[in-house]
């Protein structure tokens, strides 16, 4: 039935249900003027439903095996055989220009890096519609004070509006994954932060959740900000990270920004959904 066997190393599970595919297209709602980038078209199940709906479509596929088939089936496809995570989105041609809309049934083991690449490129990305693991989708929308509330929920909801659109059964994939899935829509919003402030915000959130069961005081002492005195930061250091709102994290990161050395290097975003 399938010409290509899905590869575990690429996290491939081919979506085979037409009704689910149509619901995804409805969620995307592609328009003619949109610039759409599909991550991992695979054998083209979703591609064929959106490629003719926009004049600006790019497919990014890492699996060399399906390249010839995709080119044969879609004669007008703008296909890039590459790892999406290694692409410079600013390098695309003037014809397919930002703001980009990113879509795809993405590898579940790469959800976190892909999400944070979207955040890094928030200035040129309008939104994203992804099929991801249900557990991660629920973590994206976790509420303050719950055990699911963590790095992913805080950072993503600061930079974007996130909606869990619908759940998806394992039965509509080949091979069947062991988990339920969900389609989410992520709409980027104005954060009011420049690049440096954004990096400090992200690192502050990560530091605060560094020792989840410990108080902020203990977590921050064990972080990259160990040399900063947080006594007058305006946040109760006896709280745990999951008790802080996004506004609290912004306030904390602003304090860090004022007290950190200008020469301190804030690493690029590298956060796991399991952190």
C-alpha cells in the first residue's frame, strides 16, 4: 500500500485519513497570497490539498527517498531537500516572502526544536499549524499552578496565542503511534521584546524551572544567574516556578536584564519540552 516505509529515525507516521486531512486544511485556511512552508510533506498527503491554494508554497523534506516522487506528482512544487532546523528562513527567494505560515505533521521528537525555531523567527512568521503529540499540546496550554505548567507553556504563550484545535486518534496513522495526537494553531503576537530581552526572558524561565520542586531562591542560585542578588526583584522567592504568572516571569527577566553584565553571553534557544 505504501511505496515507502516510514522511518523511525525521522519520526515518520504517515497520516492516511482524508477527513483529518481536510480538517487540517480547514484549520490552516490557506489563501492565495499566503507564503506557506510545509515541514516534512512525506508522500504528499497534505501537500496535494494545499499546494494549489497558494501561489507561494515551499515544501521542506529531509527524506531523500521521497524527493523524486514529490517532484513527479507535483510538477510545480518548490521543494527543498534539507533539515528544516538548519534552514535560514531569511534566505528564501523574494517571491516566497514573509510573513510565513508554517504547517506540517511534524516529528514528535523534534516538536521542541521546531517550536523554538518558530519563536526565534517570530518576526517573519505569522502562524503555524502542527500535528503534534497530544500530551505536548496540553502542556502548551497548561494553566499556572498545575504540574503540566512549565517552560513550554510560559515561553510559548508569551510569544504566541496557542489553540488546541482537535484531538487525533492513533488509528489514522501508518504505522500507529503509541500516543494520541492533536492539531494545534500557534499565532505569533507582539511581545514587546528585542532579541536580547527575549533571550534573557527565555533563560530566566528555564533557570526558574531548573529545580522544579525547589523554591525560586534555590533554583536561581543553581542557575547561570547564580551571581545575581534577587533579594529586591519584587517576586516572592519562596514560591516555586509553577506558581508564577507570565507577567511575573517578565518582571523577573527585566530584573535580570538590569543586573546582568552587558558582556554576559546568553546562549541561543535550546529548550526541551521535557524540561
